[in-house]
C-alpha cells in the first residue's frame, strides 16, 4: 500500500520545528506560521481564536495537501500589534480556555461520583 505510516501524521521528525514563522514581504504586519503535524481541528480553533482579537484584520489557514501533515496559518494585524503577538496571545488564551474546560469536567465528574455514592 502506498499510504504513509499512521504515526507520520502525529510525530514531528527529528530536526523539524513544530512551528515555523515566515514574515510576509509584500504586506506590512502579515505573516505565515507553518504548524507541523496538525490538521483542521487545530487550524479552525486557532483561526476562530484569532478572530476574537480586535487587532487581527485577517486570520485563515490551509492544508497544502492531504498527505502533507501540516497547516499554514496566515495572520494580518493592525499596526498596534504584530502577527507574532496575536499568535502567541491566541495560543495562551486557548490554553486557559482548555484548562477551564478540564477543570469544569473534573468538578462535574467529582460531583457525579459523590452523588452516585449517596444512592
């Protein structure tokens, strides 16, 4: 079979950066971030988080090819911010949001287990 091994979808090869940055030469405050071994799940979540930032004028992503396991996130910001700042802030905000979700899940699980013991 010609399909690549399944682990190639997730494991970043040695010597390859998880995230690389390329500044746009034609548009001020624009850049592309290539994220290795990710797909639409991360691309869409990151794009939506970037759209919440009022300094972000454009945020989008693409998968270059279905057999290339990477996404390219493009960000264009207003002059008050840089694409790197917007990217970093979006990642940090998503991290906090996921921590809150995890905590809410754990709290509800604990409550459920206590309630189950009471019956």
